């Protein structure tokens, strides 16, 4: 039976925090909807001490920001975007339009149609998330989105040069220097100066995530994203140092980021706990990682690989690092995960920054029913149908007429009956079923 060597914070404490976030976001969204530009200006000044003449960057301002980025950093950004663009393009190749004659005279199909306008939020609070621009802007452009507006908060009194460079190189059509709930609200709802989008994507803090949740339905979203999560599944083929490093490497995201180890070795579990304490003493971001580990870290010791698999699917983590003597077995049998990182030679940071897969992934157990952001999220699979012979229309019409009346839809039935009369030569009295 699985047993916990370490538990995280109880669920009630999380619920109390979530309620506070929800109420704050409701107020901000209502303000932006009511006052538009005036609201985002007030909110930007209040939360970010940022009140520029224009929130949009001009071409000259974009160039000025990029000129501040070191050539090597620009090369690294271009390399990462090339990996993301290539993988997204390969994924798009899997999305095929369809046209099939399902029976004589009846042709059905679908088209994969890109969303028209997308707002991409790039976090820039504790850490300026340059890589998030690759994941959202580049992928949207590969999908064929016409208008991509990207927004990131100010950094040290102005636009963050590397984020601006990543947005611009990724293909953003408009760049905003605006952060937090006010940014996603402005892009989703529109203001006097900001044209609304059809879809919001990108990670963010708890307030941004809650804003996307409340805006869902008025616009599409990529997924419901909470704090970064990581799960390490390991056996004694690896040691405590690498497990601890991979856990804390994600715990540094923020004080509410869960980090979980599942293992079948109590020795590895205790070695990992000892290594975590050692690394926390030397990690520059150790204050944040320690709080996350203290409040949300867990270690689960299992009796078998099958039990490890069951626990992993129960946790349904955003990132799952697998380091065992049967990594491919976990890949083939796990069902609930955002992204898998198989073997000690890869790690979550590779996926976060550069390897080419998308780092916007489901959290809070959403991996039970959705995958992460990918090129297909920016596309709508829309069906179409065409009947090309009289015989087919009359045949389908007869079935449709009877099924409509079975449900009591007389008007629906008459849509079918008029075709049966016109194309099948059958005299169907109004309101009665075709024979």
C-alpha cells in the first residue's frame, strides 16, 4: 500500500486562498468592462507602477528593446523558437481536412480552421518568462492565426527587452506592456484602444489563471492553469541528488508549486529528502523553493511499479519526470499527465525552455481530461455536409422526418418532408412522417 513520508498542505487552506483570489478577480474584470482604458490605466499604476502614454509598443520601441538584448541571447531565443516551430509544424501535419462519401450521394467532411485573433499572456513577475512567448506566439502563428496580440508586464520600469524580442521574433502582430488580470481582461473584453480577441492563452499567477477561468465562454482559453506542478517517478536506477534537483528545479516557480516524488525505494526517498535540505541551503532561489516544498511537497513510497503507476495517475501532474528501469512502460501505460520526460538525460527544464514541446500544460488534475497547448488548440475542426443526388436527399429525408416527429419537432420534420416531396415524389401531409 502506498504510504506518505511527507504530506503537503491540506485542501481547506487552498480553498480559502482560492476564494480570496476569485473575489479580487471578479472586481477587476467588472471594472475593466465598465471603464475600459481608464480602468487598465488605473490598475496598471496600482499593481505595477506603470502608466505609459501608450501600452502598445511602436516599431521603434520594439527595435530599441531588441537592441538591448545580447547577440548570444538573441541566437538562443531563435534556436528555441526554431525547435518549437518545427515540432508545432509536424503536429499540424497530423491535422488533415476530410471529405468522404458516406453513402451514395451524401458527402461529409471537416476543415481545420484557425482562430482569427489570439491574446498571448507572458508572465513577468518573479521571473520574466521569455520562453512563454515561444510557446504561445510561435505556435499560434504556425496554426495560421491572423492576429496575435502578446502582453507582458513591465519589468524594472519598462518593457523587458528579452520578452519583447521573443514576442517580435515569434511573430506577434501587436505587443502590449501590461500585466496581470488587467492585461487578460483588456485582451478578452476589449477597450477603447484594444480590439478584443477570440481566445486567451498563456500561463500566469493565480489571479491570471482565475481571470481566464471567469472569462471562459466569452473567449476560448487554452486550459485552466494553476501553479506549476512536478512529479518525479523514480527507482534505484537513479540517486537522491538528481531527484532532489528535479523537484526543486520546479518548486522554485513559486511558493504554491507542488513537487511530488513517487518511488518504490524508501532508501531513495530518504536520500532525496536529505539532498533537498542540502540543495536548499545553496540554491539562490531556495527561499521560494523551500516554502513550496514545505507546504506542497510530497513523498510517496509504493510497493510495486503498478502501484507507482496508479498513484501517478491519481496525482495527474503537469510535469512527470520518469527515471526507472522501465521508462517506456510508464509512457505506454500512464493516462493522466501533462507532459512526460523520460529518462535521466532529459528533464522538465528542457521542455520548459528549448526542446520543442509546449510548456503550457494542464494543472490541478486537469490532465485527467485534457492535454497541453499545441497547434491544434488554435484550430477549430468544423464539419460540413452536402447531398448531391435526389435519391440521397429523399432517403435521408425519410429517416429524418420520422426521427424528428419521434421527438415532437414538427418544424424540423417539415424541413425533411419538403425534400421528400420535392426530390422523392412522395406526397407527405404537413406534420406527418414520411413513409
